[in-house]
C-alpha cells in the first residue's frame, strides 16, 4: 500500500526528479537549482484531487459509519499523502518560484506569504491527523471531530482554490 502512495505522489518518471536538482556552484556564481517542469502544476493539482477524495472518505467511510479503524487508516493515508505533496511543493514549486521571481520583490513577498500560510495550515492538518488517529473514540472526541473536520476541510478547500487559481499561475518557464 505504501508503494502505491509513494508512486501516486512521485509522478510518472522518478528519475526526472533528479534532473531538477543541480549543483549550486558555477565559477563562484550562484545559479538556479531547480528547473522548470511543465508537468508540475498538473501533478500538484492531481495531488489535490487525491487528497480531497481521501478527506471525504475519512468522513464517509470512517466517521459517519463509526468505523474508527477505517478512519485511523484513512487519516494515516491522508497524512502521508499530504506530507508528500508538501515536500513536492516546497522543494520543486516554491524554490523555483523564489529563484524565478528574485528580482520582483513584491510578487516574491506574495509567494513567501503563501508559503508561510501553508506552513500554518500544514501544522493544523498534522495536529488533526494525530489527534484523531485512534481506533476508539471517546465521547468528547466524537463531539469535537465534526467541528475540527469542518475547520480543516474549509482551510484546505480555501487553500487549494487559492493555489490553483492564483499561485500556480505564477509558475512559468524562466
């Protein structure tokens, strides 16, 4: 199962990722360390769709059915997929944008603000996944799960919309 998830978020060609990382030394002058990948934005959007589906399954197959073993399993899958997406986004997307926009301080600041906001959301998502990753729920956990699930879902939905409609439009060849 883990290999499925790893492959899902890696993309079609694993050796392709190695080509994005380059030496940062050329005759003493810094150069770009991440190259433009024309498939990256679609890959990130595919991750979003997969994560949205998993998040909905947490509710449908876990919480609503009171199947806390399945809920814990789905939370583990969601957390792993979310972390893999964040790594891809941080290493390949944000680093490229920060290099590409180095001369445009205003747009660069917007990108950095997006990244900071995502780090805050990521912390909330990780806390949610850890808090409810149990095969048995107490009465208090049952009461708080619905509210916490809704808050995390709203934050993720808002963030995905902003990324796909605003932030990803900045990703273009140098």
